[in-house]
């Protein structure tokens, strides 16, 4: 471990709001963007540290396979970014899941979602800086490069929700508003994993950085686990890590114990 990593670990051990170090009996759930990697100007520009897949693999070995990356990205894309990590991952806020044994599951896409695409695509095409990301089972309207259009993006997606007769929900994130089936949600995905091996019976830990992670924190808190918000902002998480660098140092600290 580098001297900078050791210094971060010492700092974390003295921080009252920092999470306690990981131990072998826990189940670990990790968001991706803003938690394990820095947020990029566009999803396709993300930079994955070369050591990250190997760190996740070592954590999975230490925790008996009870490690899952829980992301809003499409599963295929997430798997490519994290290769050669072969453990549990879930994409599109739980709509797509790959378990550690390779089993894949996908939730059906409601017709109302496909019906909303044309309006979202037309808006994105007509406004510089707005990008529509079609993930297959959900849509994300990104406005990081056009922040003045935030209110209009949110209003457009919420109109699609209202027209869906309860089939769809809107989830706001950092400079993005997502449209997805009501069956989606990181909290639901985490709860489902905890009902099955190798996660079942283990105290859960979830680390995330965004409003899309709050339903996951709610599940963790209800079960008496360790919820960790990365960065600032209002949250129900009980612990804090300031940066992606602190998250990686904290994970390495757990391996070193």
C-alpha cells in the first residue's frame, strides 16, 4: 500500500463519522459512479483505476463472495468496465443482475417506457448539452453540460411518469433524471440479494454517493447495517466518506485487517 493510502487510513480511524472497518462476516454493496470511480462529464468518459477490479476480487474472497456492485449503468457496460471481476453486479438500479455463479436475470420492460422514448429523444436532439442514455430497461436524461435546462428535463420525465398510469417512476441523480419501471430500485435489489446466499444472514454495508442510493440506505438502516454516503448532501446514511479516494482507502483498510 502507498504512503498516501496509509495516511488516509490513519485519518479515517480518527474521524467520528467514518464507517468502522470492514470485517469478514459482512455483506458489502457498492455503488459505482461517484463511489468507486470519479464522475465523468459523460458516462462513456469514465476512468476505471487499473487496480479496482482486482480490489473487488480480493474483497469478494475475504467476504466469502458477499460483495456486489449496485449501479444505474447497464449491466453489460458495467461488466466490461469491471472486467476481470466476475462477482455479483447489478445494473439499471436492479433491473439486471449477474450473480457470482454467473446466473443472469432481467426484469421485463413495461410498454409505457418504450412509449416515452420519442419525446425524450426529440428533446435531447433539440437542446445542446442534453444527452439521452437508452439503457434498454430505463432512460437517463443527462444535463451536466446544460445545467440551465435541469427544470425542463425534470418536468419532461415527470410528465412521462404521469402518463404511465403508475408503471414508471422518475429518479433524480447528479445532473441527471432517470425514467425507469417501478420495479427498479437499489434498495429492492439489495434486499433481494440479502435473502439469498452468500449474502443471507450477514450484516449489510452499502456505500453510495447520490440520491439514487437513498432507498438502499433505508434498507441498510432498517436492518441495523452500515450506510455510508460519499461526499456531501442531505442523506439518511449514518456514516460519511468524503471522496472516491477515501472509499478506496477504506476498502483497502478492510483487507489489511
